[in-house]
C-alpha cells in the first residue's frame, strides 16, 4: 500500500504532461475525421465523426505514393550509412590508438554544436557545383555520418572489457574482425537506438529537402505536405488528413520501438 501511495505524486505529474503531448495528435486526428462546418464549432467537438472519405479525397490530390517511396528510400539509405560510419568511427575512437585522437574527437563533438542553418549556404554551393541539385544523393550524402551516433557508439565500446580484445588477439583477430564478430553484435541495442533516431529524423527532415528537392520525383513527404498546404489552406480537414497520413507511420514505429531506444541509451556507459 505504501508503495502505491509513493507512486501517486509521479502519476499526478506524469499524466498532465502525457496529455499535453498526446492532445495535439488527438486533435489532428479529430480534425481529419470531421467536416468543414463542424471544425469551427464552439465549444469544439472532442469525439471523432468518422468521415474516412477525407483521406481518400486527400490521397487523390497529391502523389503521396511517390512521396512515400522517396522518403523510405532516403531515410533507409541515410540510416544504413549512419550505422556504418558511427560503428567504425566509434570503435576507432574507443579502442584504437592514433596520433591526435583526442583532438579529432573534440573536433567531431564541436561540429555537433554548430547549428545546421549555418551550414546551409556552404553545403548548397558545394552540391550545386557537383550538379546534385534535385537528386537523391543531395538528401543522403550530407547526412551519412552522425556525431550523436559516433558518440553513442564510442561510449558503448569504452565499456567493453579489454580482456575480450586480448582474447581475440590470441585467436588472430584483427580490429575489423573483432568489430564484426564480437563488438558490433554486443552493441545491437545501441545500433537500434542510432537507427531509430536517424530514421525518424530523416523522415521528418524538411528544411534541407525543401531547398534541394524541386521536383516530385525526389521530393520527400514533409516537402510534399508543404506543397499541398497552399492549395488547401482554407480547409483544415484536408490539412489534418494530410498531416496524419505523413505522421502516422513514423509514430507507430516510434511507439513500437521506444523500449529499444530507452534500453540502448540506458545500457551505454558514460565515460571519458
């Protein structure tokens, strides 16, 4: 009984915070299932009206299938590249000795402190000179490495006992083989965490694709939704349906994988 009473303050604090985060999604769903005349009623209607035909109407007004294909391809490719670079760099910073390692790692962390907006113009000029405007690679290559992923993987590899590497050396293992056969499989929760963070981030990316993607052939979902908004700016029902279409898949993935994210971060040692 005392344990249950001790949990009461936590729930008193957690429930309002949870409702504050959930309500915008609930309101978006309500709007998408409503009608235009009922949306503007006051007091507002807080239960769904189940007008599923709104989604069919919205789906016909934009090439959503192409947007989904583009987004899935860009997000998947970017995530795979981030996993590769984060694993290799994280292992190198944690387990290998080379001149200037501390300086290089400090420089990598310093990059994390630079706002992305500062690099927009230089990156645009570079990719324009490469002829990559309005291409997939312009939305993939600049995000093929992640400071967060490198840091997280480095922190995990620092927790591995040195005896593992010493035993692997006796069996003739190189660093690459040790990483592939032993270290990387042990880092599976951290790899899942990095993958989910960057898949979600790539799915929700807007500013950079807005600058680089000019045609529907390479345009991702968020930019596609933005191009859909001006045409339907007076219809919040269709806007809500479009927003729900783009948000629901990644929201489901995040809910299903939230334990992996928490577990991957919780089991990562924080050491110098």
